[in-house]
């Protein structure tokens, strides 16, 4: 037997589950994250990021996710997440208690995701069965696709990759293959990309124009916060506590900021934060 196959299943629970009947049918392929990759710090960072993003998005619905695999497989959280992010009205039960109901619910949800994200079947990196089986790789691919579509400015951790093993049953027995798979966008030389920022170029290439830019920014800020009776003279000092920034955002976006949600005159670093 392929030694990579044995090495991939060093955890008893994984091996026991795989060896039970009908875990993988003849001719079927199953891709899994190698246990050695599960301790990857970047993978842990992505899992934590997505967990916090879901909890933040569903905070008002009092839904708390602790484990992506354990809490998303039955479709309940996915249902709420999609309705919240994209106002998708899916014709499914809120709660599905049996495996049959969960499979039906997931089928409707994932069909809705593929249609809304305009993905062909060949582009899907997840399936009803893989999500229902609490497959981490499929769950992460699904969440990343949803996040990138509905919140394109979300700063997903880049360059998250894992080692995978693909298992297939053939007439000769089990066939395995190994690969490295990216879950989030591959970005080469991120630091070099950040150096292309317009303000960085301004500081390094044209410092004599800095005062002109500062005056233009001051004029822009005062044009909006002036409606509140405020006057900004120094961007560096007057923006440091966050108050002017919050009020400016409120003016630009056209909404009222509840003054009880932040400190108008913060007296400590904690209040500024």
C-alpha cells in the first residue's frame, strides 16, 4: 500500500472513519487535507479569520460558530449567512434535524450559491456530500468563495495552502496522489506590491508636493465636517483619536452615528480604540 496513504492517516479517528463501510465508493475520489498540514499557522489564521467574520456577520442573530466543520455541515449557519450577506431567500426549512433533511437543505443552498456566484459545476470545489461529511477543505473553499463575492474588500489571509492527498478506489485497490492546493489567492512578493502605494511614492519621489496634497485633503475634510461646526487644521493630531474620522465617514456615507457608540472626547487609549 502507498506509504503516503498510511502517513496521511496517523490519527486513529480519521483512519477508523475511512475504514468503515461505504466511506468511499468504487470509482469515487476523495480529497483530504493531510494531518501534517492541519497545524499550518496560515491555515489556522484563515480558520480563525473566517470564524470571526461569520460571528461578526451573524451577531444580531445570536449565532456563534466555534468550529467551521462542526457548525456548518447541516446548512443552518450557511442559510443565515447567505440571507444576511446577499438577501437570498432560500426555500428551505430553518432547522433540519435528520440527515435526509440536511442533505436536501444543503442541496438547495449550494445550488443557490453556484447560481448567485455564477459558477459552473466544473468550478465548484465543494459538494453536498463533502460539506455534509464535515470536510474542512471543501468548507474553506466554500466560505472563501462566498466571502470574496459578497465582501470583495475583506482582507482574507493570502497564500494559504495545504498539502492534500486524493484517494481513489480502483479494481486494483486504493490509488493515491499528493498535491499542494491554494485556498486563498496566491500573491507573490506582497511587500513589493505594497511599495507601489501612491502615498509611498509621494513620500519617496515627490516630497515637495506633500504640502499641496495635505492642503487638498484638509479642504476636502473641512468641506464635509464643517457642516457639523468643526474645523480641522492638522490632520495628524486631530485624526489621532478617531473622532473626526468617524464623523467624516458618517457625513460621506450619509448616515447618523449614535454618539453613545463612541467617545466624543476620548481620555484614554482604550477609549480611542
